[in-house]
C-alpha cells in the first residue's frame, strides 16, 4: 500500500501516512536541514555543507508528493526540491512518544545482577574472526563487561586487547600500570586487602570509559575479580528511594587524586549521571577518591548521604556481583562509566599480578558498528 502525504495550511509541516508506521509528521525546517542532496551533504564523507544560518528562517513546504523514489519536497522561499527515501524518513522519525521513565537505559543496554554469567571469548577466535569480534564487543556494549581467555602470558599483552577495537588512553599512570602484590609466604598473617566495588578515576573529566585488566599470575588463594552493574544498582535506588536517586543525580559530587608528585586531578560530577531527558548514562562511585562534597545545600546533605549509603548497600549486596577468578592469559574489559569492579581479599602463598590499562568506548562502539554493518551487508 503506497503512502500518502498532506501538507498543513501554512507549509510548516507535512504528514506522511503509511500502513506500516501510521502517521508521521515532519517540520519544514527539519526536512530542509536534513536534505540528502549533494549541495547539503557532501557525497564522499556525508558531512553537512550548510549551517543553520544558511536556511531561511521562513522556510516552508510549497509542495510535497510521494513518487517512485520516495517523498519529494519543494521548499519556499528557496524553490529547492529534494527527495527522501520513505525508509529513511521512517528510520529517522521523531513524531513518536518521547516520554521516558527517569533513569531509563538506552536501547540495547541490559542490566543484570549476580545471576548473570560472565560472557567469555577466546583470544584466538576474537583476533581471527570478525564475527566473534563483533559478538565480543557487542557484549561489552550490552552488558558492560566481557572476559577474554587463552591470551598470551606476556607483559604488555593487554595493549593488544585495546588494539583490537581502538586506542589505549595514556594517563599519568602510563600506557598501562601494574596491579601486583607479592604475598609473603613466611608471614601468613599478611592479607591482601579487598577493594570495594568502584569505578576507576572518577577524578578525571572525562573519565576513561573502558578499563582492561589482564592477568599474568594468580596463584594466591582468593583474589577473585567481581563486577557489579552500576546501572542496576541505580535502578534499585530509583525504585526504592526516588528522592535519593534524584539527589545523587541532581547534585555534583567531588573527586580528587593528588597521590603522586606533579598530579592534582579534580572533578565535579554526579555519582549518577543522567542525560537531559533522564537517560542513565554514567556512574561514578569510588570511596578512595571522593573529595569533600560541597555542592549540596545544607538542608539536603543528610538525605544525600542516606542515598549515597543506600546506593553503596545495593553495590555491596552479594546478589549483585558476578565473580570470577582470572587465570594467567585471561583478561576482562569493563565499561568504566557503568560497571564497577572489586577484588576479594587474598591470602596464603603465591602471587597475584595483573596489568591494567584504559581505553575509550567511542572507539569500541565505532568498531562494533562497522563490524555489524559489514555483517548485515553479508547476510
Ligand atoms: Fe580499580
């Protein structure tokens, strides 16, 4: 069934009716800005060639018709005619219910608790099959973490993990850093400290959005790695204490690191970060690098702290964490804007040696999109 188009009396918008998508309205200014012709969009790189100021403020639709190649629209006062494929308009429609629950998550994000099994991929398969690489990166995008097994037991091998999808983010800790504690076998009283689940480096702005932790030795007893979905913890707080959720999202916390010479990193960002339309986009949670909170009004500070405590209780809840012990040559990636990582205490003989590095999610998501498009084209 072909679709039909009508234009409102002033030419301010048109309405496309089609059996599949129902009625979709598009404004004249929106259509003109998004014209797909080569004078508006560069044919090679797809970048827009005009600015908003190049479009007359009184732009209206003087004619619109559905033809074989899609919707043809003529704009006044320019007298310019362009065409849009119907499928393109349907894919970019904005005339839909835009209401979201506060703390909603983007399409494709799945939140989880301790019942989630850790997604695990084989080094050889990831580095030789673009399909497996797509699935591996897809799990990091969807769940915020994934393991990689059977990698080389070599110093610096973690850089190779980052190179599979993007670039290492070098920081004051170097291109990568050591997470190593020798357990003294002559002193059984010594206990490796556990670390509460946290996101790394909240004192940076922007934070490193991915972390890779790569195991080279792990013969100590204990020392399991634990990951916790910060988005699920935030959802639990929202459902249990909406006012507390709004406080943690609505006021900036402060984070700071000045533990080594020549470094003084400071940030002023919320523990729960929302987009302007309420989407959950980031968690910052780290007791060791929290600075005094000074941006919360006096009459809200007690409730802010109560919400902070409650969020911490959800994060510490054993029903939330997924634990696994890394063997040499195994690693995992975490989305550091969402998934927290923790370490159980460890004791006894043996040693634990991990290397860590940071990378960023934009490169990972870009590689994932390219691999997904290639795969779609092949199918
Ligand atoms: Fe950490």
